[in-house]
């Protein structure tokens, strides 16, 4: 029996057409080809065994969704979707019932994988009011193993909220399930410090935040998004039936009505990614502790002097701008030497919980094209700003230049051009809005 008999043709098609997925396997395998390949094969086999590509809301026990044991809601300060596990609602089961629970967990990770297009997610274990009867080591072990072996580079962090003292021993067992170098992914939080990791507007009131959201079962919100790698699948939303009634999946990504899913957003170009943009559950602490993406160096640069793969500065960071935007890179924009028309990107992530207007200015507008130079970043969304040297300008000409990122709160995501111009004309001149400077540096100079 060959490999083709052990894996789903849909996943084989994805391996051939989705470079990002392959790079995530490489990152998860510590950039060792043999290790990454074995991990990929094991993952593909598992996906066929679980019939992952055929999972729908109707193929999973509806009672698990109605209880609200797990739901996705809001984002953390790194811009990652937060999946909430409410321990107090969980009941330990075994046998055939536990097999349904396994399918439920796979469903949720697959759902988030599709909605977030491979972007990392944060697991939030809400242990408030939970007792020993709610502690389920097999359940947590299975969830951890899904991240370790079958969903590459999907986990950003595990936040454990208000862990009762009597459960410390149980969580030591959970911690030991992870490699030692991944222990820093687990963060224990309380009402006092949860908002250091999750914006107050996205943190629930019972956590000490401002969000009064409560879970209610919504079939449209919980349904599985379409699989983009099914060749015979229409481009429109999935239409499924719940209790005999058709339900259209409107792309709600956070387990409740009111927010459009990330699959309504444009897919990030795969040309601007390399292995240094990824971390995995197996990665070393020195890199895994950085929650946000690093500087993206475009693969479209073909000259040897501009091949920056593996040469990105180790101190690439993200900066928080007035509690509204996370700016990546946070300090410096690096260009290669000797090339004209080079592009670099700056990523702006909305951490405010409401729309934020932005403007990116340069000290030398005759040297750079900034696209887009202004706009609005929607709630929970991100915006990539492209910085490109104008024709005839080389990196050596820009070593003293800077970019200025300015942010301002707005009420709506759609702001008329006239109002936007007035906002910056008045606001910037009065220096009333938060701003952040990025310094231009040239590799090798």
C-alpha cells in the first residue's frame, strides 16, 4: 500500500499548492527535512483516519456545541484568535463518548485553521469555578497532541485562567506533556494581569475585562468553513442543515454572531514569508517567546546581495502604539544593498477592539512609495503596508531615512476620504495622536 492510499487526495493537493503549509511543517520539524517530512506524513495519515476534510457541524455531537465547552471569541494582544475552553462546563467521559469528544476537538482546530488561514491561535483555559471533577487529563492530553503532532505551528500560547490550588498537580502533568523548550507557551493569569495579554475590550467581564459576551449556540457561527482545496467545491459559503433547516455559514470566526470571519479577508501573499517568520511548539525559547510575526523579507528579490534569508536581525520586535495598533517590525526596517525597487512590509494589527485609522509617513517621499499610506484597520484585523524604493533609488540612498506610523481611534471602518484627510490635517499638526518611528537600516552598511 503506497502513501497515496493512506492520505486524502485533498491534502495531497494542498501539499502541492500551499507553500505556507509546507513551511509550517518545516518550522515544526525544527527545519530538519527528514523530521519535517515524517511529521507531515503522520499528520496526513491522521487527517484521513479522522476524515477531517469531511467534518461538518452535523457530523459532531451537537450537545457538545450547545453546552459551550469550547468557543472562539476575540483576539489577544498578538492578534491571535482566542479559543476558550470553559472547564466548569466540561464533563469527563469515556469509551464511545470520548471518541465523539476527540472529533469535537479536531473539528475546532480544523475550523480555526481554515478561518485563520494558518495563523496561530491562543488556547484560553478558563478554570474559574472548576473543580476536580472537571479536570480531564485524557481530554487535555489529546488536545495537546493535536498541536504537537498534527496541526503544525498553530499554537501561539496556552493561557490558564484562575487555576485552583488543588489543580496544580494536574497541570504539572499537562506541562510535562510539552517539550521543556515549549513550557514558556503556558501562561498562568488572573483578573489582575489577564489584560496584559488580552486587550480589555476583548477580555470577558468575568475575567476582569470589559466584554460582556456570553456564549449561545449559533449553528451558523459554529459551522465548518469551506475547504479551499476541494476542487469540486463552490466558492460560495457552505450551506448545511440543522434540524432540517438550511443554515448558511456566514463566516463568523469567533463562535458568536457579530464578527465576520477572517476568510473574508484577503489571503497574505506567500511570497513574503520564510521560515524565520514561524515558530512551533517544538521551537527554542529564544524565538518562541516572541508572539508576533517578524520582519518579512520578500522572496522576489533575486540578486545575491539582497538574499536576506537567515540574516534578519535577531532583535526584530513588535511595538504597541497607543494601545491601538501593534506595529511589526517595532524598531527598524532593513533593506538589502545594491537593488532598486526593493519592497519591505510593515504589519499593523488592531489591538484596540474597535476600528483604528492609520497613516504611514516617510521623511523622503521622493524615495519611497508607501501603499497604502493611510486607511482603517478593522476590529481584530491586520493591515500590511508595503514600502518600496522608487525607481533609480538604491538602499544606500536611504540609510538616514525614517518612517512615522500614526494611529487614531475612529467610530466606523468606512471613513470618507474627506473626513480622513481632515483627521490627519488637524490631528497630526497638533500632535494629538500616538505615533511611532521606524528607522531605516541597510544590511552590510
